[in-house]
């Protein structure tokens, strides 16, 4: 089954990590948390979830993974200030590997300049940012672009998001 890299740090949206991670695990895929330092724990913005980091960003190569997952919350905005995470995300888009981004998750892809000409959705506060990055924005619970990029808007969209990410990985 697929090895899914998850770029995550403190202040992620709790259920936007736990729901999709559980769906991926239930489907037999492996989900690996990547942050600056392996072994530490990061906490969701609601304090409902903690995630133990499997790998530091300098310990992994994007080519060792089959897909990328970017949960929302403030985590993507924090991570996009670090070029290592931006380049990691860019690799998946450039290589047309599956990318799953929910809510504010597309912020990392905006910074990686990989969304021009794509169709996507995201949280309403980043709609203009997505459009400025060249996205045709769709206000839908989930949008799958070119059988590669799966995006959703909010925690309410998690069931549809989970369905499509699991379907895409087969």
C-alpha cells in the first residue's frame, strides 16, 4: 500500500489530520508525520490531537513516498515559511504524485507556485490567494484535479475528502 508523507506542525486543525489519517490507515496505507525534528509531538490548535513526528524534514526525500497529505489549520502557513517544506511539497506536484490538501493546506502549494492552471477548493479565506496563484476555484466539498490533487474546504467536508483520497490511492 501507499506511503503517505504528512507535512504538519503545531496548530494544525485537529480533525483535518485525525480523520484523513484514520481513513488512510483503515485502507491499509501508512501515514508518516514530517516536521523539523523527529520524535517530538505537535499539538492541534484545538488541543484535541497530538501527533508524534516520525521524521525530521532533513531525514527524508520526497521520492521515498507515494503521496502527500497537508492538513489545514495554521500549520501550512507556518511550514511554508521554511523552504525545505515548500520544496518537498513542490516535488509531489511536479512529479504528478497524489497530493491531498484540506482547508488551509493549499497554502504550501501556493508558496511552491504549483497551482497555476489547476482546479481546486480550500477554505474561503484563501480563495483569493488560490485565484491569484492561478487556480480555478470551486466552492465544493471536494475537488479532484487531474486525478492527482484532492482539495476540500472545511472539517465538514472530511467524509467526502476521505472518500476521494482513499479512492485515488486505490
